[in-house]
C-alpha cells in the first residue's frame, strides 16, 4: 500500500512539474526603464541591480542616457559631469553576468526640450529645430498659445541624422548592446507649417519614415529598434487622449513601420488593452506601467493571460511587461530604499511603491 501511494505521488509530482510553466514562458520580457545614474550614484545603482532586480527575475534594463555620456564623436553634446566609458562598462559587466539585456536610450525626434530648457541637440544645432519660432524660454504651463510641450527636430533636415547616428552608434558600441530605444513618444511638433521641408507632408508618413530610417540604420549593425507606442494609437477613436495616443494624425504609421520594431505600450491610469492591438498588427509589444501599483499588477497579469488565450502567432508577440520610472535615478533609489526599509510609509512615494508591487508580482510568477 505504501509503495503504491509512493508511486502515485511520484507520478503526480512529475506530471505537475512537467505542466508548470516557468516565468520565461509566462512572461518572456520583464523590464525596467529608468534614467541612467550619475557618476556619483554608480555604486548605489549597481547594488540596486544586484540586490533588487536580479532576485525578482528582471531580464531587461532600459537606461535613458540621452546626453549623460562623455561622447567622443560629439563632445559638444555632453551633459555636465557625464558617465564615462569606465562607468558604462561597470553596468555592462554586471548585467551580462546576471543575464540582463541592457538597452540604452536617447530621445529621438521628440523630447528635444523640457519646459524652459532646450536639450543638447537643438541647443548646439538650432538649425535642426522643427519650430524655431517657438522659444522655450517663453514656456508656460500646458496648454499654451504655442502648443509647446517638448520640441522636435526636423526629420527631413539633411544633416540631422549624421549627428544623431554618430552618437547612437557610439552609445550602442560602449553598451555592447543588440538593441536601442529611440523614445519617440509624445511628438506634438511634426509636419509643421513653418518648416520649409515638412510643410504639407502627411504626419503619419513623416513619423513612419523616421522610424524606418532609424530601424534600418540599427538593423545594418544587427540591432533592434524599440520605441514607445503612443504615436501609433488613435487618441480620439480609442478615447485615450493626446498623451497616451495621437491627436495629430501620426497613428496610421502603425501600418507603415517595419514589423521588427519593438513597441513599449505605456498606460498609467488604466490597464488599457492596446497590447493585443499591436500584436495583431504584427508588432512585438510589452505593456508599461508607472506609479499606480494596482494598474501595474493588472498589466502584468493581463499579459500572462493574453499569452495563454491567444493564438500562438499572436502570443509570441505579446512579450511581457516593462516598468517605467520618471524621476531621477538617484532620487528614486533613495525613495525606493526608504520604502523597502520601512523608513517611510509606502503611500508617500508612489513610484517606489509601484516598483515594489512589480517586484512582488514577478517574484510570485517565478516561484
């Protein structure tokens, strides 16, 4: 009798083990997108990777570098006190050893300014500006008479890509990466009437053309392009609005961009189900949350469920979840550690609380 019971339990355990899905099967991409650290924050950032991301099964780290690197091709574009090659190699080595795919980001096309500050590209090359008549120093709260949120470069300027691709290639080389994130979210200035090159052009055509140009450049070096997905969604039809989707008619570009572009589909107030839309368009996609823990967990659980309920071809493109952090890396880590160590109530720092929820959810899926 005991022998029979033992054999039954052994068979049951084997069948259960065979049917249990690994976290890689449930959620292939488990990522974090965050600002790259400053040089004086490197040690804390590496501890965060080792002590928090690795145990929670993160396998992707997207670092917003922008101009926080000591570029040699264009030193005029460096921020003050930028990361050095040696700094970057420390991050590269930790991520490689721990099986984390490392992807650098420079905001391309849009986000060339923020409020009253013009960022390095348009500061040093004002001729690339899509709307030179709009002065960032005159910025007021949104909305404003100029429709100014962030400036864009002109995608048809004959010299812009020489500069842009120089720094993209240099950054990808030092990060030893097989992918690059180009941002391209919240592009409000595109195809503007004051631009002699873009005036009268189809905005979806302009946006798709820029995506394809960047994609082709990267593909020539064996690298994948990642972008945010908001400009590929119709803000009016979906009800998503002009931030999480497009009001300026860039959305038809979804049918014109190469199918190997990876989409980071961000929604922060609700767990909108647009990931399935991207996947059925033939694009690989990850859902992205931010500071609402309930929304973030739902996005992760939804992605697991979508993969199980979809045809294999669609399920393969529903890749996972990428969490986003939009405060500075140093400030965020101080708050995250305060929450983790119970020095501050979770409710005070919503970004930190949200990442704690993501970590707990990934950990649960990895059991």
